[in-house]
C-alpha cells in the first residue's frame, strides 16, 4: 500500500539531506526495501521535484532543516546521481532573483539634482535584484574615463554629440543604452530682457567643451545673433562664425563657471543643470532656449560596448524609464528638464 503524501515528502527530504551530509549522491543499493517497493523511479523524481521546487529560494537548506528518523541514519539518496542533480537544478531555477540579487551596478552621474533622480531609479532597480552604487562627478570629462577604465559599469550624464567628441578624441568604446532626459540649453541674462535688447559688442559666455560650445553657437545662430559656415554639423567653434552683425564677443569658459560669471557678462549660454547650480532663475532669466522637438542632445545611459546586451543594462533602463522617475525629473528641475524616452510624460 502506498504511503501518504506527507510520509513520501518526509522520506524524500531525508534522501536529499543525507546526500548533502555525505557530500555525494549514493547508489540504489543504499535504498531501504520499503521505499523501493513503494515508488517507481518516476514517482521518486516527481516527488523530489515537487518538494525541492516548493522550497523556492533555499531548497537545500529547507530540506536540511527537516527531522531525521531513526531508520534513516543508514540510508542515502536513491537511484544514483540523477535525483540529486535534478533537485539542485530545480532549486536554483526556483530561487527568485538568485543571479540578480548579487548584481551591483556602479553608476556615474553628475552631482546635484540627478542624485534625487537616481534614488528613485535605484528603488525601481532593487525590484530587479540590482543594487545601484552611485559615484558623483563635477567635471564632465571624468565619467567617461572612469567608465572606460572599468571603474564604473554605466554612466548617465551626456548626449550623443558629446560622446561622439569624446570617442573621437580618446578612442573610447562606449555606446548609448537608452534615453533619460533632455536639458534644453538656454541663453540667460541679468542685464537684458530679450535677444533684441542685446547691445552691439555684447559679451556672451559659452561652455568651452567642444560639444556644448557647438550647441551654444547653434543656439545663437538660431536666434539671429551669428551665422555659422555651412555644413559645420553639431560641433562648430568660434572660428566657424561667418557673419556676426552685432559683433558679439564670444567668451569661452568652463561649463561649471559660465553660469556663475553671468553678472560679468551681457549674457551666457548655460546648461540647465549648471544654471540651477549657479543660482540663475530658470526660466525667469532665460531669454532664449533651443527647441525640444527632434533634439539631438537627449541624454542617455552609456555603457562599454561589450556590456551593451547584458541583461542588467535592459533592467536598469527599464528602471529608469518609469513614470515615478519622470515625476522626479520634472520636480527637481522645476519643469526645465524633460524626460526624453518615447512615451514619457512631459508635465
């Protein structure tokens, strides 16, 4: 007569336990006659799979916790290696987030408001079993170098023209992995209320890194202050100015300084993030802003090319492109920075 399910469970638990203690699966000869009569090999596999898979995150530890009966001391796991191997595989497969739980992703960002954004991203990522370890920077040149040197796994601070310039200059093997937000660059002034009010020979500060200087000059061109040579692309310099009807003076400054120098300038082209850090009133002191539609300056997550298809990259991108993250972006930047992924809310 077949034993009850509870009795069968207890017996198979004992098979698993003694195999763990012995450090090896054992042979059919070690099996007691009662068990050999009660179950076929298929029965035994089915029972073991059921017991072990119900153990979920720690199947073997669960089995070891079960009591040992007196008649079990001298028996060991039946029918050779198969059952123990299957039990291990089933236990590993049934452990939720077993591989992801140990995944730590080192992320480089710029200090400031993005730290608030990434606290929400990190909370989302934890649901995928990913621990986000943040490193903050104040210099735009550092995050890509840290990523290329494998001191980071991912960074989130740049747009494509900036990365292209960095790759060309430093030969990085870094690629975009998905959009985050866009910071429409703006022209700010505390002396003049509009573009038209800017005087002849006005001094305008621009960031001095290739990407952001090019972006600033394109903004000045779009607002009629200068005209650039044709086909300069996204990285023009002051040398590419072909026409300058107001004879504006272009003053190149570090991206982190140009906003703080606004009182000494007639106007300054400042990245949105640095505008807030510099105490500029956004949008009250903004007299011009680049368009958002089809903006080539959308920021993104960036990784080393070898990691582009790694599962954690997709999971971290999914953790970023969420409504709760969009809400934080709009809040901490007071609506001046916009989520940039497809379908992201804009208000």
